[in-house]
């Protein structure tokens, strides 16, 4: 919209004689140029605000990564320690991964056998 307003203003100022013949108010061209400048300023402020939020997003992502690694390590150690105890083992196994693994195994094609 910013670029459109600016383009319309420039185009209109290049063709003022044609616009005057149809009775167009030429002050609207100046208004369009002013609005484009004001909107460009607002856009730059909004973009700067988003850059400030990126620091918070980076901290959030780092915290998630650290937590995920810690949970994965606890899960791996728990599976190693409790591999014989079914009741304890189920607390260290991801149901999501288990279902994904079983689905991927059923989607695989059986290995081709040699025919002689």
C-alpha cells in the first residue's frame, strides 16, 4: 500500500494536465505522498518492535532445547536401567515415537527376495 500510494502520487504529478481535464483534485496527490511517508515510518517502527521480540524468542528456543535434551537423556537412561521392568519402563518410553516407529515399519515394503 505504501508503494502504491507513492506510485500513484508520482504518476499523477507526471500527468497533471490529463487529471485537470477530468476535474481531479490535485491536492489528493500530495495527500497520497504524505500518507505513504507516514505509513513507511509506522512500518519501520513495527519492524523494529519485531526485532526486539526476537531476543525473547531466542531465549525461549534455547530454553526449550536445553529442556528437550535433558528429558531425552533422562528417558534414555531410564530405558537402559529399567529395560527388564515393564511397569517402570513405560514411563521412559515415548508413546508418540513408539506409534511413529510402528507406522513406519508397516509402511516399508518387504525386502525383495532373489529368485533362481
